[in-house]
C-alpha cells in the first residue's frame, strides 16, 4: 500500500494497481478567490486523473471542488456519505456524473484491490470521516469532521489498531478573525488553541502510530483576506506544540506536505518544509502569481449589482422554512449593512419571520454584517450565502453579548442551504433511517441541549498526556 498527499485535503491511496482519491481540489482556488493551496498542490497527472474511485467527504468547495471534478470522466464511481438529504448526489448529477454511490453510515464497503471503506457522518450538518483499511494498514481521515468522543471511541474500538490519523487543525470559519465586539468574551468562544487541542484529542483517542496535520493547508490571497493568514495554525506550528506537550509513547506527528508519500515497504518520503519557514515571502509570491485571477474576480463582482428584491426573496424563503416553534426560543435580528445605491440596513427578523430594510442603523440587531455587494448577490443567486463565512470575505460587528445569537443564525442558514428546512419535506425513510443509525450521537446532542446553548460551541479540555 502507498499513499501520497496531493493538496490541502486531497490524497491518493494505491494498492494492487487500484487508486482511491479523496477530496480532489487539485486546481485553482476556492470561495471567490479567497482560498488557495499552501503549499501548492501536486499538479494533476495521469495517476490522479485515472483514479478508480473518488470519495468526497462533504460539500464544501475545498473538498467538493467543481472545477477539479470536471476533469474526471463522468462514469467514474464517486463515493459519498449517505446524508439525511441527497444534496451531494444531486450536485454530482448536475455535473454529469452517472455512477454516484452513497455509503451507509457505519457500513463497510469492500472495493476491488482490497480496499475496505467505512464512512461516518459527524455533527448535525454535513461532515464525514472515512476509515480506509488495506494491506494490513488502517487510516482514518477526519478532515473537518468533529465526532463526539464516545462515538469516536466506538469507531476506534471497531477498526483499531489505527496506523494513521488525518485531521484538520485550523479554523475554516471567519469567527473570530473577521468579528468585532465591545466584549472580549464574545470573541473567545472558539480560539486557535481549541483547534490544536481537537487535533491532539483525536490523536490521543485513536492511539495511532502517526498523526498527520491535514485539511488546513491553505492561504488567503484576496485583498480582503490576505491579512487573515496571521491567524492560521500551520502544520509546523502544530507539530512543534505537540512535541512540547506530549510524553514518549504517543502517536508521532508527521508533517506531510503536498508530494510527500508513505509506502508500506519503504516508509515515509517527505517534502522539505522550507516553504513553511518563509511563509510571508511565499504567500507574497503566490499573490503576485495569481494577481490576474484575483483582478478578474474583482471585476466580476463590480459588474454584478446587488438587488434588494433578490435578498428579500431568498432570505424570506429561509425564514419561512424554519420550524414554527423556533420563534419562541430564538428571536434575534441580523442586519446586513449595504451602501448601494444608498446606505441602508437589510434586516432578518427571526421573531416575526420578516425581511425588511431601514435607513437607520438598528440598535437591537445581534450583529451587523458587511459584505462586498457583488459577492453577496452572487451568493444569493447560487444559494450559498453560508459560504461567505468560510471565505472570510466579510466583517461581522456583534452587539455586546450576542455572539451566540449570531452563530445560531449562521448555523440555521447553513442547514437551510443544505436542504434540511423545511423539516416536513424530510419526513421520509432516508432521513429517518440515517438519523436512526446515528442515534448515539442524537443522545449526546440531547444531553448538550439540557446543558444549555453554550454547550454546542465545541470545547476540548486540557490535553491529556500519553
């Protein structure tokens, strides 16, 4: 068996002449030219493009990358987690793929060449982890998937011993780097230290031989986001912190940059980390290299006019889709600050389920959001407004003490755009069956609900020694 890290969250696994490719973002950028590979990806080659299968963990553009997917033949078997809603299958069908295979939660699938794959959904949105067993080696690719500790322990018990753990280690969201608030507490619900602890926690619970920092190898090059690179947790920083904290006997953290390989016969062949030692210079070089693409994105957005009618129709549909009982427990107002054609604030009122605009700054809004007009219009037209948060191309101004109310609105919008609302359309065997297989997770969420809203902000305690 052999595997190679291709890019940010993409790797190629080979055995007995067969190839499995994970999350192929292999060209270009993501999220309106904000996200770029860092270090740069392995260029597409015959080994990558002739893969026998692709597994897509979830539907975010740095994993489910449309321009990259268009490079593959349309009859290629594409494996996806069987989520409660079929949005991944529908998106792949729209791209022309004819052989899409949903994988049942926790059910092992055996492929030609000796691959055994088991997919596990995690969280109440769309992430998944994949366990790959082949030639006596077991890998768990968590990428962005955050599993409850009890669920993770059962997975490890079932599939162990674990050889490799792959996991993200830096924030993919705009919070808190793009947020302001009069209260420091509003900006500390989630910190870089939490992502580092999450990585350590997964490595510890899996008791793997090796832990690989993965799915966070990006930089931000758009003029609105290039300053956010200072907030990222790069893999060399993670590895140094891990070495400082752990005792002998734990998993070994190995930084595998694009192009690095591991072979069951020859072991690791790593890529020198010199690019990480000169991050600022390399990011500046990449900004120059891609300046034409960045300028073209700015021009595209300048030519796209933000229309209130589009905003009101889309956001009104979102508010009306929410379960009726939510208005009794969640009554926030969220405002978008707009300067075209004149200054105004466009309001989402979750209590009354109304969208309206005003020329006076709302003092009672939980948050005020600022987004480039052409970007917001594009996101509305494509039904991916929640991805603006991931792009980091926004500014969010919180009213004191209202961080949770804003974050709840963001989660509700994400669920709407993934197809979970209105709830009545999901009362079908697929939706109920997927959640039944995840009943242990449901119980953990019920317990969290009784502990209060803050318990839904992921937290990890101090790192336990090995």
